[in-house]
């Protein structure tokens, strides 16, 4: 049941993104049969360290989305303090809700379904 609700929400979000594109950002499905994995492209914003860059990433959504956050992994080379060498993005808003095992994040910094 949760997976079908997640699919409906992801279909709507992708459709909305196509209708109202965000400057410097595009997304689509990696495989037309899998709504849970998106291919993302980001163009580096002007007047930043990333100006002129073109960065690709994969967003993987869990079956219980939006109750749990997606994961994001850059597939193109990216240097950023919140991106591991393997491309995995590590920021508080993408950490699942619940207890913080490291004790350094506020609950308000972590994922909640309203972030969708």
C-alpha cells in the first residue's frame, strides 16, 4: 500500500517539475518502469565555485516515501563538504527521522514528510 502511495506522489512531483521547471535543474526517470530512481542534472549557479559545471546525480526514493527521505549520489565528479568521495550526499535534511545516533542534529533539521 505504501509503495503505491509513494508512486502516485512521485508521479505528481515529476509531472509538476516538468510543468514548472526549476532553473539549472532537471530530472527524469532512470528507467521508465521505475518511479523510485531519478536521474538529476544540476547546472552550477553563476558566480559560484560551481559556475559552468554540469553535475549528474541519482535520487533513489524508498518505497515508504515521503515518510523516509530519498538518497542522493552524484555520478559526476563533485567536490563539496557534504558530498563523500563516492558521491553520496550527506546533509541533515536527508537523514531519516528519529533518534540521532551521533547526537549532533536537532530533530527539526532531519527529514519529515512535509519536506516533499
